[in-house]
C-alpha cells in the first residue's frame, strides 16, 4: 500500500510491483496533484555535494535512463545536461573546488571557460568568467512521468481517497489504512505523502518532521530553443543548502520541448501559504534576465507555486520505520523528489522484499531525528 | 483634492463607470484604469475616434444610459476628481501594508510598466465569452459572437458576407441583429434553447417586461432582415474549403468565401490584386480525405429533441463564411483570485455592499457573476457608494441606494431564470470527435483529454492540464477550460492566474514603486 | 437594402493610408486595428500554429484568446484585434512561436 500518487509514490509502486508485490496506490487527490505537479522535473547531480544524496542521485539517474527507454518520448525525458555558471572570479574558484569533489564521487563535471561557454549557451550574458558543464543532468515532465509510472506498475490506483487513519495490530504493527471510503488492508504501508508526510507519520503514531518550503516557478511564452541546458548560477547550491527562512531565488533557467522557458524556483519557508508573492517572482525574473538578457523582452504567461517537503538535514527519509513495524517512509526529498524518485522506489522495493539495498540506508533512517531530539 | 481618499477602479464598462461616478460624487478621488482607448467596456464599446462615426448609437442599445454615464464621467474628470487611464492593461494588484498597488502595462504594445497606488480597489473586470468546441471550430471565419460584435462596434468591421449566428444565450439576438443591420446576410440564428422558451411569461421572466420587449424588438428586426430563426438547433460541425474553394457559396457562386465583401465608401480595399483569405500562409496542403482545410465555407446544423439531444437525420448544411458562436459568458476573476478574494462558483463572492472578503477590495458587474449591463450598473453604483462611505470612515446607509438594491435583486433573479432557459445541447461533449482540437493555443485534442482522464488518472482541470498541456498556452485556459471540464466530467473551477495578462520578464525584474501614469483626460 | 457598417454608423474617417502585409501594400483607415484592416482587405487568417501549422485569425475579438497573434513592425505576438495601425506599419504573417531562430 503506497500512500501518495506523486512521482515518489509512483516509483515505489512501479518497483514494488516489479519485485512481485501486489500494490495499491492511494491519494486524496489525482495523480501528481501535489508537489510533483508543481515541479520542473529536474534530474540533477550538479547541485549535490558528495555524500549519500549524491549516491542516491547517481543511482536514480541510471534508473531514469532505463525508464526513459521504456516510456519513450511520452514523459519528455531529455538528457540535456546542466551548466552551472560562475558570476565572479571568486565564485568560479569555489565552483571549481565543488566540482572537483563531485568528480571524485563519480560525477562528470567539465570546466568550461571563455568562448566554449557561449558555444554551449549562445544567449548567456556576456563577460561571465566560466562554468561547469554537467552532462549527466536530465529533465523529465514530472506529471507525465508519474502518470506513466503508475500505469506501467499495474498498481490498483485509488484517487480521491483521503487516508484518515493508519490501522495497527494490538502489538503496534501496521496492517493497512482507513480512508474516507473505507478500510484498506495491507501488511506494509509506504508513506510517499511528500510534503504531507508528517501527517501520515503521526496517524501511524510516529513522527517525521517534514516541513514545506514554498517555491514559485515562472513560465514564459513559447520560444524556439534558445536555452539548451539547465542553466543556473553557482549561488543556487548555497540556496538549496540554506537553513534561512528568507526568500532565496537564484533561478534555474531551461528551455522545454514544448517551447516555454521555465524559471524556477524560489525558496521560502512560509508554511502552506498559497498566496501569490510578487517579490518572489520578481526575484526569479531578475536572476533569469541577468543570466539571459534576451529574456527581458520575453513574456511570462504564468507563475505557479508548490511546496517542497524538507527534513531538517535536507536528506529524505527512506526505509522501514522501526517505531511502527510495517510502515516505510519515502518522503522528504525537498526539491529533488523527481530526480531521486527512481532510486527511492528501487530501495523501498528492496526493503519491502527483504533484500539487501543497493545503497546503505543509514543516512536516510526515518527515526534519525528522534535520537537527535533525545 | 489630494485630501480625498483614493480609489482605483479597474475596468471602464458599465460597472466600473457607475462605480467611478458614484464614488467621485461622494468625495473620493478615483483613478479609472481600462485597457481600451475609450470608456464603455464590451457593452458600450465605442467606434475608434479615427473612424469619426456620427451615428454610433445605430450599433447600440440603451444609448441614453450610456450618454448619461459618459457625461457624468467627463464632468468628474473636468472637476479633477477622476483620472481616466486608457490603454492601461492591469496585470496584477498587489496588497501592501498601507494600501494597494495596481500594476499595469501601457498601450497596445504592453511593454512599459505603470503602477498606481490606491487606498482601495474596485474590480470591474467584466467577462468574456464561453465557446464550447465542435469539429471545425478552429477554422478562420469561426469567431465568438461577442467577438463579431466587438469588431463591429469598435472598428466597424465585418469578416464576411454571409454569417450564421449560433450557440445559446441572450447575446445571440443582438449580435445577429447588429450584423444584419450592417449589411451581412445572416443565414440563420441557431439557438439550442427554443426562442419561445425565452418569451415564456413565467416567474422572474414575467417580471421583466422591459427585457421581454427587448427580445421581441430584436425578433422583429431579424424578421425584417429575413433571418431564419432555428430554435432548438445546434451547429454540429463547421466545414472548411481551400481558398477560392469548391464550396457552394450561395450568391458568391464559386468564389472563395471572403472574396466578395460589402464595400462602400470608407471601406479599405487592397491596392494590389488581392489573394483573398489567408495571407501568404505556408500551410501544408490539405491531406486527402481531410474535411477541414483553410477557411469556413459552411456549417452543418441539426435539430434537438425535447431533452436537447441531437435528433438523428435532421442535419442540414448552411453555406456561410462567418460563424459567430457563443454559449454564455464567464467572469474575469484573475485579479481577485491573486488578491486572495474568495470566489463563489465562477465569480467573485461579494456581500450586500459589493465588498469581497479581502478588506479594501470591492467587486461589481460580470466579475461577480454574469448578469448583464443593467445589473452591472446597479452593482457598480452600490459599490461606489459603499467605498466612499468606508474610506471616509463610516458605515454606509443602504437606504441611500435602495433603488439600485431593488434593481439588483430583480435582475439577479432574472439572470438566474435566463440560465435555466439557455443551455447548450445535452451531452454536447460526446459530440466532440477525438481529433477535434480543444485547447486552441496548444492544439490539444479531445482524444488526448479523454486519454488523460481514462488512462492516466486525471480527475480535475489542473491534472488534465499537466498531462496534456490543455490550458498552458497564451490564453492560459480561458477559452478551453469549459470544454476540458465537460470532456473530463469534472467541475469548471477557476484556474489560478497570478498574471492577468502576459508580462515581460524585464518588467517583472525591475521594481516599479514610483507612482506614474499617463492617460487621456 | 445593402448597407455597410460604415454607412450604418455614419463614419467619415480621414484619408486612407498604406501599410504592408508581407510586403504587399494594403490600405488602412485611421482608427482601424490590424484585424479590421486585414478583414477589409479580404484576409481572415494571418498566423499558422506552432504544432500543426493551421491557419488562424480573429476568434474572441477582445484580446482574451490570443488566436489573432501577428507580427507588427518586427514585434511578434501582437494581438491583431487590439493594435491600431499607423501609416507605414509592416504587418507580417506569423508562423509558430513568432520568434526567429
């Protein structure tokens, strides 16, 4: 039983079904109705420092490549590569050091200088000191990817059903969920509820401190392909890792197969506040036009928001919860959930079938925060 | 004068004008922002100045009401209480700690930003026409009924020689009458409700003798122009032809649909030999067997039975080069939505004073729900009086607008009664073939929408959009949302559109906090 | 009983001026939008869509639907129903996204 039909839940359903399990997928909304539907579909290694998240990203990218072969163009998978741009000599030096560490961890990170940068991205602002090219960065259309993964999984999909409780045996083991449309029994429940993962954890009598981090994405009018890669300024990595509640908005700029340029995404900690913020989208526009001056004359036709599910140490929770036997967590991926979904689903399937996981799950242990609190 | 509290009114149609006049008369300074070059909105859309029309009233209804509004506006502008900013396209209203900032783009180019600070905001953004799709509806020559009327009123232009007016709703009669008066042969008025239903003297309809007379007046004018009235009928398909095409064109013989046009003094014509129809478009040659190609040449209409289903065997073909079609109206709610105003159905929710649930924001007219120009005038008047009182720090006395409130009650009931009379054909969504484009901007077909719902788990407008791109294009789903909702079998919910119109990123990137503003008057 | 909209409204516009459509000269009147002048010249489609290359012209007539996009004086994606013409304006039919590349 997977709770949450976003990309992570879809991937859990897919890999669990392929491991031979009978899968039911439940969501209170439609497929991709939460953070997945508000995402850009970044499959990035470029923004990750060496460590468990990067290992998960590399595993996930390999699995994404396999899925892309299977789903074809239906999910708009593009191995377009990323270009991280330094905006000052100091940031170029820092970026160089960052990339060297990533190379040691198995990432392809190629320094780009001078004219070569404009060969990669002809419309970038002039006078930029340099960049690093990450050919492994990819893109996928997240809602389509989730929908196709669900369909390919053959899982029983129950949308429009809200989980109101987690059913447990007298001994405390999870045995299913109660929904507004009746009880659903299963020996294992996967919490793939994303930003709302804390609520599901508490229904199961346990805790997971998932919190929302709001992001806006700007969408332009359709254009011919003028932005070829995922392009962002080196400051972005600092924003992702930041613990500040204040608005951060070093944007990722990218063209899409459908035509529009996507500019995302701001980061703010404002709870589940759905109100529009002009300052946030102004900051995105300012960052994007600094990187690509031609965008000044291009029109934004839309802006939308979503909530990234983050955990205090910016790592997801993946694996069984020893405090509630039968409960597995697969949430808290912050802004990287699409990219990390395949690896997460694969690891969850291995855990569900009692196989040795391909990655050490220790850094992702769901109960790691209770120890800290104690 | 600068001591007066400052109200920004967005939209210079009947609601916005009535509100402006009432607020200015009761001690407010008003900035009236509107996207058009002249006041009037859609209902009182005026011919462009340059056309120097001496009888614009020939295109209009209730002209004396318009003259009163216009004269009152002019008087307040002269007195310095109202600033009328024309050609201002408002894209966002921002709520700050000490008031509001209205963000607009200037002129038809919409590149230069303007911002107007205000103590309160009144949204009178009006509505636009709903059109449900059918095979062939993307052909050039098919346009909205309101669009045909806007082009006629605003630029004295008609698109062809022979028109069919179709759909459902009270707008169709004046559109057909207007086109006929302007020299277009109106081959048929195709209404899916029965015209007799409109004239039935029951309930709230019977309480509106003026409206009934209005309907009867149009009917008489249409009879004079020998317009065929096809009640309980619907257009099931529009057919195209290559330019210079082979469709029978009635009096136009074998010529292309747009080669013969009403020409008279003042009608521009090509100064070089014209290739009629499409302007040098490199469209692919029509594939063999493809029915619809370049331009509208005819429509197929069919009768509806008592349950409003298409009656088999009743199809007939009507040659025409213009199809003006509409299925009612939808409210513009983008600005209200971004301000956080609660909506009710597809309109902005307001109280008896026309206040939204966001302090400092009022709304009036079609944006609060479709009800017509007379209702908009009453609501605008009440809203203007309410804002004036509130910005002066006291609660208004509703007795001062008792007449307008009575009109409002009566016309809201009338509007609800009309909604019950006018309705599209039952099961209209089933008539849309899988290959019919539903989202005109992104060219998403009905088949793709059905697949997203049936096979990919979409259950609402947002998910259908994510999975198909329907509603992601230039118009942001304003046109296709009703059709997509019908096909998906889900509720028509207003989409969130933080930008009421496209905004250059360069404008967004730069803060414009300094109040500026240029305008006529 | 044949009449024209201009006769009906008693229009007495100033003298016509010349604009171009894809380099061809056409006449326009003071106060006419791009769409009005093109209609008067017998042209009802001036754009092809990005996906299927289908022709489009006026649909909503009030700036909401963006179907009537056209390039005016090298500025793409202008709404023909909104933009008034000035002498010498160069109108170009628009293909796809309207941006060169």
